[in-house]
C-alpha cells in the first residue's frame, strides 16, 4: 500500500487514539490544548482497562466495549460537573489569560485574552503542533519504508503475534497476555497492543499496517501534544515557548525514533509519549506552574491518565515517582518560605512536610520492589561518566552524533533554569533522568547500580529514550532566553540606543514590534531546522536498516513474508500452525491471523506443546505425536531456513526431517519457505482429530 493511500488509515488511527478520551474530557469541561493533550492518554486508560475487564464481563474486547466505556465515563463526568455546580464548585476550565502581550499581566494569571490575541494563540498552537507532527511522520515513513514493513528484530516476534492474538481470541488483558499461550499466561502491559488491535479491526488492515499507523500517531500526535502541554505549564501558554516546544519535539534522536529501532520497544514508545502529560498534571496539582488550575479537575484527569501509563509500561510509573521528587521538594521549600513570610499557615506546611516524609520512603520501597531480577538485567555500561554527560547535552545518547543546535539550547537552558529560580524544578527533573542514564550507561555493575536502574533491566537504551521528556523543557527555556536576547539586541541596534545596557524608548511604532517579532519567528525556524542535523539523521539511518526486507533478512525474508501473507488461503481459520519462533516461522498470528503453537521464543510449555515442538515431523510414526497434535489442533507446520533473528543457533528437531516425513505433506512453498499439512494423524474434525 503506498503512503498516499495509507493516509485515511492514519486519520482513522488518530480518531481511535484521541476520540474516546476527547469525548470524556470534553464532558468533563476540559477545553483548549489540555483537552487534546489529555485525550490520548485517557483513551489509553480506557482501552487498557476495558481489555482487563472484558473477560470478567464475558465479552470480547473490541471497539464497541471501548466506545461504551467512553460514553459511561462521559455521562459520569457530566453528572459530577452538575453536582459540583449545585454546590457552587466550578469544575470546568478557567478563563484563558494573557500569554505574551508584553504587559506582564497580573501577579497570577494576567488579563483575559482579546479576540485578536486568542486567534494568534490558536494559530501558534497549530503551528507548534504541525512542525513536529510533519517532521516525525515523514521520518517514521522513511524509517519504516512501506506501511506493511515490519521491524526485523527479536521483540517484534512477540508484538506482532500479541496483536494478532487479541484479534483472534478477543482477549487483550494485561493480566494474562504473558507469552500468548494458556501455559505461559502472565502479566504483560498490553495497552499498546490493545490499541493497535482496535486500529487493525476498525480499518480492516493487516497487523503490520496497524502497527505502522499506531506508532506514527503516538509519535507524531500524542508526543507533540504532550510536550506542548508540559511546556504550557512552565510558560503560561506564551507563544514563543510553545513554538519552541514544537521546534525541538522532533529534534531528539532517542525519542521517539529510538523506540522503533532498538528492541523494538513499542510499549515504551506509548508510555514515554504519555509522560509529559502526567508530569504536567503533577505540576498543576502542586501549583508550581505560573497559571493556576483547579485541583478537582486535575485530580480527575490524573485518575484517567496514570492507569494508562501503567498499562502501557509500568516502569515509567516508577520513573514518574522519581521525577516527582524534585517537584515535591521545591514545593516544600516554597511553603517554608511562605510560612516565614506569614503567607502560609503552619498546618499547611506541616501536612505537606508529613506527606513528603511518607512519600520518600514509600518511593524507595516501590523502586526496590519494581526492580527486575539481576539475571534478566545484564546490560553493561559502555562509556565513561564524562562521555555520558556529553551525550546528554548533545542530545545524542547511545553513540549517536551530537546535535550542535540541541547542545546550544540545552546549555543555555541550564543557565536559564538557574537564573529563573521559580523554574529550578525543571533542572531538577532533568537531573534525575540524566542521573539514571549516567548510572546505567557509565557506572560499573554493582548492587547500587542495579537498585537504581534495575527497573529498566539496567538498559541505557530505555533510559535514553526518557531523557527528551525532561530535556525538552530545558531546551525551550534555553531557546527562549537566546531568542529574546537576540530580539532585544536587534531592537536596540535599530534604534541606536544603548545606554548602560538598557533599552530606553520614548515611543514604539509598528516597525518596532515587527522587527523583534520577525527575529523570533526566524529564530524558531532556525531551531526547527538546526535540530534536524546530527543525531536525528544518524538515528533514522540506523533504524531504517531494521525495516528493510530481502532474501536474507534477520526475521523474515521476502519469500517467508510472502508465504505467510497467503497462508489464510491454505490454512483453515480454526487450525493451529507450528513454526520455530527463532526463524520467524511462528509469526502466523501477526502475519496470517492463524494461531501459532509457539507464538514467542520464551514461555512455559505444556507437555503437548513440548512434543509438537520437538517432533511434529514424526506424526504417524511416533505414537505420542498425534494425541498432542489433536489436542492442540495442530494441522499445519512451517519450515523456514535455519537463519535466526539474533544470528544465534538453537537446534530444533521438530522439522529436521520434514522433507522425508511420511506424516507431512507439502502444500505450499515460496523459495526455501515451506508449508506442510499434518496428514499422519488422519483427518481433523471441528478442531479435533
């Protein structure tokens, strides 16, 4: 399918990701940028929770129960608003305030916007969103190559088959998705898979195409909206910071691009895209942002965002706990200062201090409990501490090239966050995330290192991907300070009035406003363009190599993919197919919508599965094979070449004598890829032999 004809699928995917949450949030009275930013994470929560609840309600997971849940929540939000309004409590959004009118506004929110200012604000928000949306979408398209291309990586065996499994079984619960069989059912965060399954079913496209559409929406829509919302919590929605947020949202190589390259870590892609919204809500809740928001709606939005983050990937809820620490300490410091100034009651200070005193040890305990086992966390450091710091400031972690534009912005942001003391918590969040990356990538293996980063398997790739969440606000602060300085300097040069470094003007004509505004606009364009040089281009080239298919591709070759795509014409829908997962032959659920005996490389196996996995080619000859094949309804078997996705060697005897086996009959072939029917066990009837 060409990209041009794929656009309607992308639009439908965007509706699926935003629609349910948009209806709920609008019912709750949310509007403007928060409405769109929070809608995506809310939809993730709805889809993930519905998938968990569906088995208990004895219904299949799908678009109808998700839509039904959205309607119920919308009605509940409307009722809550009505009840609170009857009690004199406002629940909806507050009036919009001045954002960049040069007046400074009042001490808290500034005056209400004029009609002209409102139109400027809306236009700026659209432009700020469009810049990263277009850049990221185009780069993703170039990485993926074609809408039906797949990542030729180990983790994609699970992700492809997990989406197919949900479509085949109607079950997408995170409590049982595990390794995709009854024998290995266990918890696995399935929100990403649940949403991709909705896209596949609603758009009637293949699983690979649904994955492509969903990932582009997450990266090019959910992520920019979240970063803009987080930036608005720092800048009160001023035009310049919002535009800068858009300009740099596509300028980090480690997110979103790295998550469709390494692993692939699709659930992490979704979870990290949600994090800016979660952080923005915490900032609102603590009252650290210049523009105040009401506590009740913020709490309600948080209730509808955090579960989605947990069901996307719970490790980033743990990260959220860590990133909240500097916010809590800054709030505690402000309350202390307010108490000394007589502006804060002692009871408020004591209550908050007690909460922090409880939060910190609980955070450390939860951090420890969330850590993965040491045996599964063997990622080793690859650089020195100074190199790690350089990679962070250069926005090129994991040995990607340094981005000079991002380096300038981040260094300027460090200075600006310190100079603007009210925003020092921005630097605090960046320090926490950067510290975790330094620990994982540069410190020697130890119990301390494992305690700090074992939640992420001591894997620096996952922590590198989280860095842009907190580095972007820092880059925005740096860009704002640089561009405002340039605009002021340009104005002074034009007027020729340098007096002790201060600008003195007796009057200002229209040109006095146009010149600095032009400098700011050109500066934003320069930032957007400059951020695309260096690490991002390098990452695109590296990632693209994983999506190219050929005769010797690591997971699926051209012949193997073609055979899997026509499998539904040969294999009945109620049949199961055996294939070695290391060679890609088990990808029947994700590529062909036919159940696999071994849908993933790892997992517990039943006795019957072990028999099929070791000697299905002995059907009719070994008396143990046919009873196992009948119980599992294994009527077909695939044999691909012995090339494994990781280049390893895991000898498998299940099909080593397939060519000469009397109990197997060749029914389809594409090059060296072959499909056999199990004929040595007689005819299978209604799924049984």
